[in-house]
């Protein structure tokens, strides 16, 4: 059964659903990473969006736009 996207709380947005391709793609596009790099970050860092953003910035040498 698919998730009901209309029933999201603010807490849900603080996490990345690493098993959802659109979440991995968004993280990759946001930080100029490949999908593989984004998946690796999720595995290494976890699914906390703030921690992933920081790790991606370090990976890119603070080049991130977002």
C-alpha cells in the first residue's frame, strides 16, 4: 500500500527515505552528486536530512547551492 503523501508531519521532512528513489534523486540533484554518492551518504550518515546536507557539502567542498 503506498504512503499517503497528504498525511506528512513536519517531523517526516527531517528524514530522508533512502529506499525511495525520488528522495535519493533529490539529494543528489540538490548537492550535485551522483545517485550512488547520495545512496552512500545515506548509508554512512543515516537518514537525518540536516546531517546529510552537511556531509554532502563537505563532500563537494562547500560547493552546494542549497
